[in-house]
């Protein structure tokens, strides 16, 4: 079979195969019919275009040039159309004026002929009509229409120059029209009075052009035409009284321009009013106040803080408190309105802003505030203290200076030195965690002390005051003690020591000129010194006080950031071989690392032995693994993992408290439970009665963050509590009102110096002995103690700064007294 030579030289429908040298069978051809010759398949040749490709930049430039060539005729057509329209209107009005000029000349000729005829008839009546100057009116028309064309010509020229620059340059440059638009935008944005100025200029220009146009089509004088132009701009309906084609056309044009101008003015006024209301709603307006209290930040303590400040300013008829935080003003006002307390005449003003921005600080009159409170943020302690440090830096950078002092709430004691270094003498610090941790330890060893601190720190009952009394000069402190019927002196602010406050001074200290007296009183205007009482019998103490030093077992439930500080305080106050059990969900190795990083050397503890237990304090089976009935004190701490949410932390503390009390009650022997059921006020099956009996053996102190939770604990009477957030708020308010009190609070909570104690009555008197409060106070001075109050055996709360101190009472040995004494 012969093959077509044309096909044999080319490629047919073939499967790819190796070369002929390596192929065993050679090439295989497939035809549809073996008897028919294969179809002739001719090979096409494609010739590529040898023209080189255009570079990308040149291609883009070419396309851009084509687009510009398309846009330029369109823009020129629009410009020519507008120009022709204006020129047609101008020509129409000029022709009208020419026609009127012709009619006037014709009428003048007729009048002149009539005058000649009258003169020939010997009549003296002569008519001389006025000839309007149509040449000046035509010039006025040309001038007004030229003013309309000038902006169009300028815009067309700018557009033409911009397009020409785009076509002729190879570099990417900003066109002239974009530059002018940008400058105009900057002018309108930067300058506050730019928009009213543009509106005023547009209005005057419209009146000016309209007045000249009316002067060209009417017979009125120019001033009257300008006034008519203003009336058409001010009220678009005034053009309805115009007569004639020309005046009506010009009046209609001016009215259209007036509508645009007044639409612009309405929009400008509306935007200004909206911006002003938005500024007021968002809290951007300036606070014009002086001698106000400024609070920077927002936290759960704000409600208690505002309540204390309101009570403090009640005697003055109310004060002004300004709150600035990075929150919406409406949200802050709504949250404050929901708080359950009376403001007692105090005004609370909210502003939205950042304390790190000087402009926002000036907005709240920071330089005129009498006190500035910087609240710690909820969350990480280091981040909160770092923000407080930056806030203090911003406050010290105020150019006008600060009139008042700065009260800073810190979360970590280690950051106190740095904040005081930055703020200097202006700053007073309140370390919240450190204060609450030490207070919980004091309350665990002395039940009932938390309620006393609430009464002293808050402004509702009695608090600290410092005042100068010249009549007390040259008097010994022992006599000063019994010179205030409505107050209790606690210390002296010594002028010769640079104003240092000495708590619990010696009885023999003599008051010097300039010295001030620190007292506990109900208010700063409710006390004053009087003459010494006549009969105050000192007597002698019934027995010597021996401080009990027996080993104790204490349990910590939960983990706090200042755990190492609490451990060191316990080690300094407990007896040898005391045990501290720590029960939380932090792994033991991680606990040791945290305590070591906090500066605690476990191997150097002298009096306590640490016992670690890992578990969850809200799981019953984890708590049952502890010997809960063997502890002298149990501290339920607000755990670090949930302290950001007050509700969640309190719920966890309540659950732990109820579980512990229930486990303790079930482990009590039955006879004790039965005796409590028959002798007490609770029935045998009462769970709260069983928990109350368990509380008689073990003291439990619960840390509470939300003030509303204390009602549950106070009604059940199964635990004492420390209201941490409210106590910190009280301390902040007290230091804000008088910064001198901060040194007193620091000493009462410090490891050394003086502190509050609750003493049994048998240390000062015998059974059924009748003594006045002054006499017991003088007996307490024999141990270098200052008696500030008492709690009767059948009373729930202590009485601080009691009235009628000279009256004698029959006391019981079950009563207790509250004293300020040196740490043991």
C-alpha cells in the first residue's frame, strides 16, 4: 500500500511514541477504513506578528491619553453649551433694551413735536420727559453676565491645564484641579469659620450680580435694584410681582440662587446644632467648675465612692463631683442613676475622655479641682498600676498646675514607690490589695473588727478629723483626752516635727503652739473642747494583760496577688509552730514560684508552717478532704481568677462558705447539735442553726466585693465579712477630703506602729462595776491604749465615740472594748 508523500513527510493523527530507533514496531497509524486511502491532512502554518509588545507604563499612558481625548470634547461641549446659553440670554436682554431705547427715542420725538405745536399756539405748557440711560444699563447687564462667566472660564482653564499636564508628562503628578480641591477642603476643614464665610460671600455675590442684572432690565436706580435682589434672595416668592420678560427672568434666576443659599445656610445651621447636641451628649463640652472632686477612671468601687463623697458634702449643702472615663457619657449617667443611694445635694457630672490626654484633662478643669482620685482598673494589677503611673505623669504635666492633691489607688504595693517618685508631694497612694489583705488577717484574729472599720472609714458615723485648738496649748495629752465630750482624741499633729502625726502619744506630752489634735468625731462641726470634768476617777486595772501566744491553725481558701505579704504578716503575729493551710487550684510548684517572685523566702519563716492542698473551693468532695473542724480561722479570699467580676467572686465565696459550714455542722457531735436545737432559737432540723453552732467554734472571714452581698451574710450570721471594695472606696474618699488622714491609715494597717484591737471587759473593770466612759478611758491609758468605743454583750454592733461619756454605767464582763494600741 502506497502512502501519499505529502502525508508521509508530515504528522498525522498519532499517539506520542518513542523515536524510531527505540521503537519496536515503528509508528502506528489509525484510519477509519483500511480499504480507503487516508485523508489528506494539510499542515497549517501560523505566522506570528513580529511587532514587539508595548511596555506596561507606555500602554497605560496610551490608554489614559485616549480616555482624556474622549473626556475633553465632552467637557468642552458642556462649557460651550453653558456659555452659549448665557450669551443668548444676554443678547436677548440687550435686544430688549435696544428695542426699548428705540421706542423711547420715538416717543421723545413725538413729545418734541407736541411741544413745538404748543409753543406755536402760544401755550406755556412744556413737557420734558426723562430719558433713561440704556447704555449704562447695557453695561450693567454685560458686567453681571461677565461675572457669571468668569468662574466657568476659570474652571474650564484649570480642567484644561490639568488634562494637558496629564497628557504631556510621563511622571505621576497631581493635577491642578485636584490641588485646588484639596486646598479648598483643607480651608473648610481647618478653619472653624470657613463655611459661614463662604456662605456670606456667596450671598453677597448673588445679591451683587442680581442687583446689576436688575438694574440692566428695569428703570429703577442701582440701590433699589440691590435691595430688590436681597428681597428675592431672602424670600423666593417676591419675584411673583415682577413685570416684563427681562425682570421676570432675572428675578427667577435670583430666586433660584436664593433657594440654594438658604439651603446651604439651613444645612450649616442644622449641622452646627447637631454637632453641639452630639458634643453635649457625648460629654465633650468643658466643665466650668472649681473646688470640685475629680474622679479619673471607672470601676466597681465608683458607686461606693460617690456615696461616701455625697455623705461627706452633706453638711455643706452638697458638692460637685466630676467623673471622666473612657466610656460613653450616656452609659455612665445611666449606670450612676441606677445606684441605690441618695446624692444629698451633690451634683455628679460625667465626661467622656482619656486621663492620658492633656486636652481632656483641661476639659474637666483639672487645675481647679481640690482633689483628684485615680481609680485602678479592673483586671491585671501591673497593667492597672502602669496606667495609673501614666495618668500621674499626665497630671504633673498640666501647665496651669494643680490646686489639689492626687489620690491614686494601686493594686500592687511594689509599684507605690515609683508612683510617689513621679508624683512627688502631690500624690497620696492607697494600696487596695495590701490594705484588705492585712485587714482580713486582723479580722480573722479579732471577730467584729471589720464592722468597726466600716464605721470609722465611712462618713455615715464617726471618722478622723484634724483641727487646731489654741485653747489646748500647754495642756498635757492626758487632760486633752477628757476635754472633748463629742470626740475622742487619738493623736497629735506636731508642728515642730514638720507636721508629723503621732498616734497614741505619751500622757505627759504637752501641747505646743501650732499643734493640732487628731480626733474621732461624727462631723467636723460637731465637736469642740470644753473645761475638764470635775470627778474622773482613774482607779487601777483589775489584772495584768497577758497576750496569749498559743499555736493556731489557719486556712486560706483561694489565691490573692498579695499572698506573700499576708504570709509575712501572719508569721510576725502568730505563735511558734502555727500552721497555715493554703487550699486553691494553683499547682504547688507554681505557688512556690509566685511566692518567691513576690519576695517571700519560705525557708526563713519562723513561726508558721505552710501546708499546701490543691483543689476547687466550690466542689464539696475537695473540701471534705480538709480537716475543716480543726481550724481556728478560715479566710475565704476573692480568688484572683474571678476578681474582675464582683458578682462571680461573691457567688464563689458564698458557695464556699455554705459548703464549709455544712461540712462542719455534719462533723459536730450529736449531743452538741441537740443542745443547740433545744436551747437555741432554731429547730433541730434547721440548717442555719447547725451552721450557727459551727460558727461558734471556727471564725470564718469572707471577702465580699459587692455591697449588696453583705445583706445575705448579715442575716444568716454564719460568717463575718470584709467588704473590700467598699472599704477601699471609703479610704479613697477620706484621703480625698483630707490627705493628712492617709498617714494615719497607713500606720493602722502597717506591720509596725499602732493598730485597733478588741479587748475583753475584764481587763479594765470588775463584774457589775459602775464606771463612766471617761474613767475606763483613763484606765486604758495605764496600758498605753486609747479607748474609742465598746460593744455590749447583747448588741450586734459596736458604738464608736459614745455620747454622755461622763455618765456611769453598770458594765458586764461579757462586754468588749475597742482600743488603739501598739502592735504586740
